[in-house]
C-alpha cells in the first residue's frame, strides 16, 4: 500500500538559496519494518531573480528659471525591485533626450543605499541653460555599467527666461539762482518672473 504525504510550501518573491528538507522514516509500529531507503531528500528550487525596478514618487523643480542661474531640485523614486540600490553605483540619468547635459550634467548617483520598497531621494543643484527657451527636465533610474530601468519621472517643460535688467536714463538740469529744482531719473526693470 502507498501513502502520500503533502507538505505545503509557501511561495515568496525573496531571492534566496535553494532549500533542502530531509524526511526520515523511523520507529515503525504494527509489525512494519523499514525498507532499504529510509530517508528522502526534498529540494525547493528558488525561482526568484534579482531585479532592478523603480516607481516614480515625486519631484520638485521650478517651472520657470532665469538663464544661467542655479536651482536646487529634488527627484524621488521608490525601489520597487528586489535589489538594494548601493551608493555610488545606482542613480538617475537625464532623459528626453537620453543622457543630455541640459542642466550641466547627465547623471546623479546615490549618496546612501536604498533597500527594496524604500524611497531614494535625489536632491541636487542644476544650472539653467544660458539661452532662453523651453527645456525638458526628466530623469530615470540606472545602474552603473548595467542599464537604465524602471519608471520615468514626468517631463517638466521648464521655461528659461532672461535675467531681469535694470537701466537708468541720463538727466541734465540747469541750476537756478534761488529755490529748488527737481531732477528726475527714470529707472526701468525688464519684466521679472
């Protein structure tokens, strides 16, 4: 006669080594004796793989900047993969177009590790282009020497405007013999943001 034993195995997404369980028959009763094979080896093969993935969380970037000026920005991504993002080898890369240097550089690396399900915050200074116009601000996570991965940050079309300038007009006045006169200067400021 045959008896089937069922052992429930709980599935998970954790990357781990294969696991082995030994099942041993011992101390038979009711007149049974043990056969030649008294131990069975059961192996659970792990099918989970290390993966990189990210989900966009938030960003803080001005919609309008003065040409050539520096601004602090912040972009945050959640580590939605199974790999720890290590400092110095993971980061974000400029997009739209890929690896552009519109903001003075094209990559920002992590300063500290980000575990799976945690959020990595990238706070850095950018320099607005010197030529007024509209420029794309968009980023994506990447692993050095491997690839870009995960979600894009939403594209922000940043308007870069000329710095405001102040001008003053010349004035000439002829003095009189008595009393006071008013001298008038005109100061003009180009349109501020």
